[in-house]
C-alpha cells in the first residue's frame, strides 16, 4: 500500500517504520526533507521524504500526524489533492473542546473515506504494542466500506488489535478515550506505556 505520513515526529515516525517493515511504500511529507532529524529517520527505516504536497501525489492513504493546531494550514494547502484518498486523522488539538479535525478533511475531500485513528495512545504503544503479555487495542471510527477494511489492516500491521466502534458520529467517544489516556498517563503519572483493553464474556447467574 502507498502511504503518505504528514509529519515525521514520534507518532508519524513510529507508524512509518512499522509499515515499511510490513512492505508498505511509505513517504513522509515534511516541510524540509533534508533536515537532519528527517534524514536520520529515513536511514533507520529505509523510507523517503518529500514536501508535504508532493508526498501525497501517489498515495492511497494519507495519515496526518502533526500538531492539531497545524491542520488548518496543512489541509488548506493540500486542498482537492486529498480527494478520493483514504484519510486518517491521528492529530490531537490538545486543550481545545474539539480535538479532531474531521470537518476540515470532509470539506477538503468530500469523496474520501475518513477515519479517526492512532489518536488515543502515545507512540510508545505503537512501538511496543504488548503490555503485560497482552496485545494493545486501538479503538477507531470512520466511514464503513473497503476503506475501513484497509485501515483495519494497517492497524493490525502495527501489531495492535483494531476495535472499530462505528462511523464518524462516534468520534466524541474516541476523543474521550484520548482525554482519558492523557489524564492517566501524564497527569496521574502512570507512564506513557499505558493502553485500554476490550474484554468480553457471557454473564452467568448464580
């Protein structure tokens, strides 16, 4: 799969490295492809980097892994070029009532399948998706159809167990999980290698 990751920080870099090892064609979209940190990342993962606009030219999937506050400018610059691609919003506009940027993406790309994923956990859980011998779950939402199947596979390729909770009308639930993660991992000092697990079972009456 051809994947463009906008941003090459901890989240984008970790996801890109994992996908590259799974055989996906990963291109990072960054402001300065020649920057030292970017070059180190490319050497370690065997990936490439281009300008943000050029990175999405041949991409089937575009993952936004930048600060939430930078999304308006970035999406505005890409415009119609996003239309028809699978778009994943992994950003968090921390401190704002609305953490996601789905309306921006929908306006720019009305024909795209859009998802909210990779936003509820720290990058450490993508790098090491097992805690206490159990696989980490990733809760996500987005448009149903073939795009959802592809996103499901991309989540699994990271080593996470994908938990699809429904369409984009469920985004507030996803963002609530992100807020809970921030509180428990950072404010309460429980550590960033922290995740949530869905477990089900039949209830029996005594």
